[in-house]
């Protein structure tokens, strides 16, 4: 009669032991960066305590990538270190934070600045693919633009190309990268080859896009420091 009693006791204790399991970040998370840089990133934590990430930020001028190692204790305190390739340069950093089943947050101390981050498990994001028109507003100047946005092999990341009409006359080309986050969040980096300019114009904008309603609003800055606002339609 002791055997059935032991089985029953084990069944009762099993949920308790499961609840006592330490929090784990294993899986892919959508991360929002703030501080010395701002952007959207996707981080994948592996069972072997390695992690990789990619994203688009205000300072990345395209997609940045990083890889590192992590550990977490029984209270969900997350620590780690990484090496990042951003805008053609290698930087290093360390992570300290907290993880639960539905939330990841913390701070980063890196050679390119100090950051904070908040994240949640990766979700399906909207498809930005297609032909879009836009009006870029810089001060009192309005510039009509046309964009082609194409999905890449990297989840949530899109290639941007297009043309615009320069206010001083002549057509210019646009190329860049977009990344989609949850709740309609979008960040775009673009380079514009203006007629007669020695160097391309660089633009970093972020905002929200509603792909189902075919519209969006993005705000940011040119590399000159000029504020820019773009109204999108598809």
C-alpha cells in the first residue's frame, strides 16, 4: 500500500517543484533600447547560455549585430557580456537585468554608452512590404517620395528603396533598412543621394505604421540635425 501513497505524493509535489524552477530567458525577445542609443532589437537566448541579437537603432546606420554569453540565478537576475558590430565598428558591453516569463528589463554598460532596455517575448509583426508614398517635411519644405519596401531573410527586417524630388530640382535615390516591432512600432534608417551633394544625406526616423490601414507617421532627424517628419501612405 505504500507505493500508491508515494505516487500520490509525487503527483502533488510535482507542480510545486515546477513552480520553483528558476526563470529563464531562453527564446527570442523583442527589445526596445533607450539611453545613449534608441532602437528595436531581437535577442535570442540559447540553452547553452550563448545569445545573439540584431536590430536597427538611431546610431547603427543599418542593421547592428551582436553575440555574447548570459547567466541567470534563481531570482531571475540576468547578467551577460557581448561584442557588437555597429556602423562598422566593434564595441563591447555588459548586461544586468531581470527576467520573468513575460518581461525582460535591465541596463547595459558599453564602450559606446550606457543604455536601458525593456522587452517581451517575440510576437508576429506586421508586413510592411509594398509600394508606399510619403511626404517628408523638413521645416517649411515638403518633399514627395516613393518607396518600395521588401521583406528580407531576417525576421522583422525590410529593405527600403525609392526616389524623391529635391526642392532645388532633380530626382534623388533612397536606400535603407526598416525594422518592425510590436504594436505597429517601426524604425527606419535611410541614405539619400542628393543631386550635386558630395555626401549622401542620412535619415533616422521612428514611429508607428498601421499596415492594415496603409498609413503611418515617422519622426526623426537628418544627419545635419534637421528635424524630419514623414507621412506614409500605401
